[in-house]
C-alpha cells in the first residue's frame, strides 16, 4: 500500500508539473497585414505626431486602437526589407537579409549549411500545434533525393489557392492553360477574376478576349462595374487589364472577401476543437486541446487590389484628403536607385479625382481590415480564457509600408520612412511583461518577432541552438533589460537593386551595396567603390521628416555621412554576410560569406 501511495503521489506530481508547463506556454496569435501604412492607425498617429488623423486626412482603426490600450506598442519598429517576401522571411527566420541570404523574391531551400528552422518549426519543437491562414510569402523549399520540393512550415495550412477557385474571395487570379474545358491557344498567367455574391466568376483579360471572342468587351465592362483605377504609365495611358488596381469597389460585401474568410474560418477553427470540419473542398483538423496553440493570420489587405466593400467605400468617399505634394526638383538630388522605384510606380500624373479615389479607397480598405482584426483578436482571447489558457497577440502593422503619391509614387521598396516604418503591438494576459497602454519608443526591428514569440513559448534564447537569432525578446526591450539600439538596419534588392540603409532617430543613410545581383561575387565592392558610385542618400529627419532633401553631398554633413557609411558597410557587408546561389529552382546550397568586420552590429553609433 505504501508503494501504491508513492506511485500515486509521483503520478500527481508529474501531472501537476505537466499542468504548470502547459500553463506557462501561452496560446499565441500572430497577425500580419500587408502594405500597411502606419498612418492608417489613429493611435499610432497620436503617439508619433500628437494628432489622431493622418496628415493626409481621416482614418479609422478602433480595433487596433483598442489593442494598443490593452497592451504595449513598439511604435518605432522598422522592417528589414521593403518587399513582401524578404520582409516576411526576416520575420519567420529572425534574421537580417544579409544573414539569411534572402534579399528579394527568390525561392530558397533549407539545406544550405547556414539555414535554421523557421519560427513555426521551432514552436512545434516546443510542443505547439501550429496553424497558418492567409498570405505567407516565405518561399522556402527543401531538397529530398536530389529534388526540390515545397514544404509546409506550419503543421496546418488552410489553403486559399484552392479556396479562391471555389469562390472564397471577391477577387483572385490564377494561371490558365485551358478555359471552359478547352485548351487555350496560349496559356494565360495571372488571369484575374471577380466573384459575385451569386457565386459567378467574371474574368478580365484582353488576351482571353482575343483567344475567346465570346468574351469580347467583358474586361472593360468589369472595370466600369467596379469603378477600378489601375496604375498606368503617363505615356501609355490608362490600362484596363494591366497594372495594379489602386482603387475600386469589392464585388463582395464585407465578410465575404478573401480577408473576410480568413477571420470567419479562423473563428470556425476555434469552435471546432478536436473535430474535423470542412471549408469548401478542404477538410480541416481541429485543435488538439492538449497542446498550446500558435496561430498565424496573414491578411492581404491593404495590398493591391485595393477593393474595399461598398459600405466602407461609400463612407470614406465623403472625406477629402490632402494628396502628398511632389516637386520634380526632388529628382535632381534623389539617388538613381530610388528614382528607379519612383519611375516604376510614378503616380503624380494621375488626375486630382484619381488621386482622391486612390487615397479614399486605401484608407477604407484599412478600416475594413481593422474590423476583421478585431473579430479574430476577440475570438482568440475568448477561446483562450474559456479554456483557462494564458495568451499573447502579436500584431504587426504591415510587412512594410506603402506610398500614396509620396515622392510622386505608389508602391514600396525604398528605405524611406513611409515604406519602412511598421509599428508592432503586443497584447498579453501577462501584463507584467506587456503592460496595458505602454508605449515603447526605443528602436525595434522585424527580427525581434521570432525571439519574442519563442521566448513566450518557453525557449531559452541563451541556449546555443538559438544563437543565430539577430533580434531581441521584446519583453526585455519593454522592460529596459535589452541592449538599446542607436540605429536600425536593413537591405533590399527588389526593384531598386541592391541597397542597404541605417537609420538613427535623426538621420537615415542608404547606399548601393553591390554592382549587380550575382551572388558570391563582388561582395566587398562597396568597400572600394567611390562615394559617388555608392549612390548615397542622407536625410535629416528633424527638419525634413518626409525625406526630400538629400544631404549626401552637402559638405556640412560630410562627417555624418562618412560615419554612417562606414558603420553600414561594416554591418551589412562585413559582419558575417551571407549570399547563396539559390538557382532558378531553389536548388543552390553553396554559401558565400564575408566577415571582415565581425561584431560591427553592436547597436551603437555615436554621431556627435
């Protein structure tokens, strides 16, 4: 009997230990939006400027504003790359582009010797069940038996590539080699379609009309029906089937768009614990309640096509906006790489009416998305608290920003503040780590997201297995226990070509990092190139917050520019830089390194 008591006692001790460990691992919801300007959020504007509204005009964000009151806002967070894929890779890997070797939209594999598990893979290793809904943008693959294969870094993936073909969207596009059961004369890539409330698919493509005359006139009809404005070149004129959709109205009501389904399906998932349920043709395995949960929702809004639901659009059309002014004199001192992006996304030739609609619809789309964020956040908190689970929400306001005629352009891809500044809000049942209403003004970066979530999940970041992480646990940043950054850095190669930046509270310096994109070649080019060949830019934020006046060649700022150039070169080119020849099929594993200035990224920069 004595032995039985010991066994029973041991059993209950183990059971209690298990409960303690489980209780210490909060459910985590990571929410990420796309192409999201920080000025679309009232609370961010209040923190940064003292005014709730954007400098451009009316914005609406009650749900994110509520999250900032409930948790801690890291208002000076910057992304590492101003393009979707490299930015999302930096978040999922916790590494700078110059440490991961992922600089733009290339596909890559996890067999290169420097690769480490992604955030969701690490969370699964900590015992979490992981789920992804929506846009991922992490283009990682693997090599098995000499062949490159896609991999799922989340255990459960609700696949909208399939669901959009089944009408779970307002807008979508796909590649077609046949149409209406008949082979096309020439395959059509990125054929757009709109889904009506009745479930009808309406297609827009002049190439489809050419190959199938029975569809003649449909593209123009759809453009008019949904009042769409596509980006267009001044010389070529307006487009009806090419160019980004910058303005228009959704073919579906609120809640029935692609983003709307992200929220409603997530809520269904929470309500189907231990059960299998279906979404369209997909069977979804429900939550395993014995495990802590890591949820990721990648909303597509306000990325193009900018098509807010009709009710949101109507409300925002009542507001008139101040269009960012552009003087072409800025082009004279603008670096060539940044001029390239401006030319690529030039918008200052749009009519006043077109600019107004573009801005109105963008902020209307953001307001609609804010409502969806609120639905998901509330359902997550309710689920966690109902099950007596600790919880944490990490809200990231965009994988980068977006221009609305800022610098005469739309789109992203530049180190300018409007493209790179993306605040984060962390809300947690652990109010000690993330106090309600707290605003942290110290610098944070997207590489901080992975270590923050891992630490909350129970990872000991001081262990050797996590020494590859470039960022900090944001709980320590909030408490003042982390190293304080004097600067943030990043590098992106998309559209502009290879360009890196370093930003302090007063200055931002950027430059070209290499002469081409041939990985592993000319890695130290910038060390020997002339200052002029570096295509430099230097802006002084206190007197030039919109970064218009390039001071890189102003003698008064020569000392500042040289110091920032030296620091930036040391960090991105000399502190364990990685480049990989991934190859067209992501089959490259040969890693090239540059490490002539190890330890340069010490987060300290004295410009006095």
